[in-house]
């Protein structure tokens, strides 16, 4: 069961739990995919973490309704580890979403764009990934996560990572050094690349999100913390942004 709320100009989709969120997210994505013309791609970028488990539920139940052959899947951030490493977003996506489809003899699968396996030069990896982004500078949808510190993609708050948000060289993909959470090296889409997308949808669940939601949304009398990447995206791309959250993350609060 899911409900939709307007909060300070932002659309907040609130689901009872992850199963209900997956159902609601599918119901929002399916019409976008269905609107595509024959041979037209559905271009999406995703994060890792708990989002992958939600996508697994959608793909397993609704793969036949999503025309997966039209999907081109990028990663809006990636850990700079081997694709087979447990910390690889690509690796987790393949293991939890793609492999179960293959085991079920599903042969219609999306096209996936992982990072280069050559990790000898992290700046080159970011440049290589930038080189394979859509030439028309367009995404239909980017699915974002939200960390307990208000980071999204691998855009982290704080002075040490200000360069990622400032993006002085106007790049589409940057190397994130010394990440506050391991692995320490990552690549990330910049705000410039996020601007290419028609839709920027945050998926954030669990009671652990309550504290950071106060700062992101300005709850309980607090001001919005505009130093947080999630808050910056809310303001900068307000018309494109929606949030998909659950009861646990909003219980007893103004977002409920």
C-alpha cells in the first residue's frame, strides 16, 4: 500500500514496506517504458545499496511487462573495485537482478554499462565512463539513494569533498577520493550529469533515515541543510525530483 504526499513542492511517495515500494515504483516506471516507440531505448542510471534489492523484486515479478531489451542501464556511482568484488554496484546488480533472471531462463535482458576493469588509473576510469554516457545527454530516469549523512551518488557533504559539487572543470564523471565510507575510491555522476535526466527519483527506506530527513526536508522546526547533496538536488531540480520512502523512515513525522 502506497500513498503520495506533496511536501514543500516535492512529491513524496510513501509505501508500507519494501514490497509495497517495489510495486509502487514498478507502477511508476512501466508507463514510461511503455511510452517508448519501437526500437527506442529506455535509458536509466541507478545507485547501489538497498535499491538493488528493490529492483530485484521488480525485475523478478514484472520482467515480461518492462520490455527489458529496451533498457540501457548505467551506474550513477560505482566503487572502484573489480566487477566481481562484493562492493561493486555492478557486481551486486548482476548477482541479485540479472543472474536470477538467467536461472529462470529469461533471455530478454537489459544492456548494462559497467566501469572499465582496468583500475590502474582512477582518473582515467572516470574519463572512460564519461565517454560511454549517452551521446544525446539524456536519461529517462536516474534512481538515487540517500546516505545517513545526506550524500547521494558519491557526492558527499563536507569541505573535503566540496570539489565534487563545485565541479570546476565541468565534468560529467569525477573520481571521488577518500570516501567517508569504504571503498575509499569511487566514480560519481556530477550535478551536470544529473541535469540530463527527465526524472530524479530518490529511494530511501528504514528508520535510520529519520535523522537526516530532518535536515534534508527541514522537519521539526529545523532549517533545510543546504550543505547536503540531497538538499541541493531537491532545490536545483525540484520539478524532476520525487522521493520514494517507507513508513519506517517517516513514522510519527511530518512526512508521514
